[in-house]
């Protein structure tokens, strides 16, 4: 048996048309959507506090389901997704709405709950991994806490007949590994197969990054028709050997280079990539180009899973005020440097209370900062970005106020945009801790269209 699994997204803001293409042309058994970066759930919690009408699931859920459901129903493709964010039940109900709109009755949609532990995280955790401090020190500013679930709840939902499963926080590779675990009957403690499956899931989780996205470097690394990137498809055998590919005739490329770059993307220790299901060891992996846009992946190793699960803890940590203005032509840098001096003095006048203040010259030193060569060529045009991190919104608002003043009380030939958007935003800091695995019991709810 060969299982075909396609990617539908790699993050919340990902493109939707490649997902529709995979659903329609990919001949898939499963289509998997990953839409949650580390700060997504915390941001959703903040929005929910401000706007009680916010449903709490992926804001692009409607667009994604409208794009893929017709083809998935036509081909019998099952859907695995973590678009439930902080409200998996609501997301499941919304998916059922679209199924009914399409006239599809009797389709089982499962929601997986249990990842959200905000109300008891301080009871279940002890230490902040980043600084060694007690997690209790986060209590005053705590916004949300989410456990990274593994593949087991998805597998259980599939065993109960679900054709679509939607969850909250789940480790990214587990979303793609769950169909393998279910279809091939891999045991939850079989670290050999689960290590291979999660390794393959990691190759799929970032979507187009393995088909040429985030890869092109003109003159060094060529990507054919990068405007037409397809999301990846993986063909998996029961032993965990697989072939990475994409829909024929699309842009992008699946090569040894793209696969290697994705394999080590966000992997701190290639021999010990920790997931909830198993520890993956990529150092034994073998890759082989077996045809155009076809790379065989084999010999990924696995080690037994850890007794704990990772928790992401979101905390309110103040505000950022940010704005920018521009100079162009001869002398642009001279004017930008004078503008920086003016703002630094004016922030003293208005008593800006900032934990950090940055005034960067985009086009010169905004990326490399102090590492920028002293003899870097002077740009023909430059944007001055001003940002401050503060404890209160009132202090953060001072950034935009003083930048506005540069329009008529600043340096000659200042280009100032009209601020049509909020220049102050709340900061959600993300901290990590560990919780005993046995303390987390996921709940599965199933409804039918």
C-alpha cells in the first residue's frame, strides 16, 4: 500500500490556490493543513479578549474549506488540520456548515480538544525552559498556554470514522504523520516507525519550502517558475520509506537541495529532533533523486518518546510603537543621520520611557545592525524605521507622534507616509515549559453534516 499525503498550508497566512490544486490534481488520500506558528494561539486569545465575536479558529478557515472541500469530497480525500486554534469545536461546526452548503450529508467531522491548558498550566509545570525561573513568575501576565499534542488523538478520531479532523495546538509533523500511523497500524510506542513518520512530517510541514519556496537565490539556486509553486505530496510505504514530489506541470522543484534545506530547517540537533510521538534522528537519512521532482527518503531513525510534552505559554509583555519615514537621492544618509539625532533628543523632551529603542536605516543596517561594515556603500534611498518597546500603550504611542512631527518639523526632503493603520501593537511573549504526558487527556467530539 502506498499512501499519498498532500500539504494544504504551512502557516496561517499561506497561499490557498496550491491547496486547491493538491485537492483537485494530487490524487490524495489525505490533505493536511498546518496553520499555527508559536504565537498564533496567544494572538487569538488576545483578540478574543478584545472582540467577543471572534470565533477563535483560523481566520482563513472559510476560504480554505471552500477551496478544497468539493475536490476532497469528489476524490474521497480525508482532511487533517489544526485550524481549530482556541476553538476546535467551533471550527468543526463551521466545516459542517460548508459541507451542508455543498449537499454533503453524513460526513463525520471530529474536533480534538485538550491542548489548551491556560487555567491549570501553573499547576502542571515547574520551570521556564528559557531562563530556569519558576513558571509561577509568569502568572501576572499569563494570556494562554497550549500543549503540543501528538498524532494519537487524530488516529483515534479516524478510528471513529472521522473524514475530517480539526484540532488546536498539535506538533506540526504529527499532523502529517497521523495518517501514516492510522493507515499502517503503527503503534504509539513504535519509535522506529514513528520516528520515520515524524521525520517525513517535518519535510512536509513547511509546505512549499520543500518544493522550491524560500529557496531561490538568483545566480546560485534556480527555481523554475517560482510564481507557480505547488505544495508537496509524499508517497509513503508501510515501512516509512517515501518519495517526495508535487503535481506534474507546476513550477518549483523537488531536489536533493530543497529536501536537505527543509530537513535541517528549525532543527537544533539533527540527531535528536523531539516531537510528542518520538525523537527523530536525521543523521542516518538517505536521499536519492529518482526522477524529475522525485526524491526518495529512507533510513530516518527514531528513538523513544519523552515522558513530557512541551507547553507554549503566552504572556502579555507590553507594547511596540513603530513607524518610518524616507529619504532619497544624493545626501540621503546625511539627512537620515540628522533625523535620528533629532528624534533621540525629542524622545528625551517628551520623556519616552522605553525598555528598548531602535532607529534603523533600512537599506543599510536594519538587518545586520552593529555588524554592518563601516565602509558599506551609501544607499541612494533609505527608510528610517523607529521602534520602541514599552510597558504601556501610552508610551508606545509617543513613537508615532514624534515621527509625525518630522513631516514639517524635521529634515529637508523628508518623505512621510500618512498613517492609516495603528502604529502601536501589543507584544505577546512566548515561553516554554514541560508537562507530564499523563496529565494531558485529549477529548474528541464528532458531528455529522
